[in-house]
C-alpha cells in the first residue's frame, strides 16, 4: 500500500494487487496514508496453496483491470 500510494501521489499509475483477505487492512492503510479512496485490484484468497497454473488463471482474470489502472 505504501508504495502504491507513494507512486500514485508522484503521478505514476499503479495497480496494487491484493488477495481478498487483506481488503480491510488495505483500506485502513490507505486511509492512514491520506488516500482513503485508493483502489486495489482484489483477487480471491488464499493464493499460497494454488498451483502455478491456478495463479496464472487469477492473473489472467485480473489482467484487464490492471491494464486499465496503469493506463488510465
């Protein structure tokens, strides 16, 4: 969150990706950094037990949103 907010504040588009387990923590951190409206790309939790192919599938699903965030 810190890096994402820092780069966005510097005018560099960012797509911070988090798993759904960390949505509340991400919102709290963003608010503490003065960026209460900061948006993240959320993928399903957990990620750790997934196979490489399953992680790639998550990335494929999030890809369009990530590209939108960094090119908007």
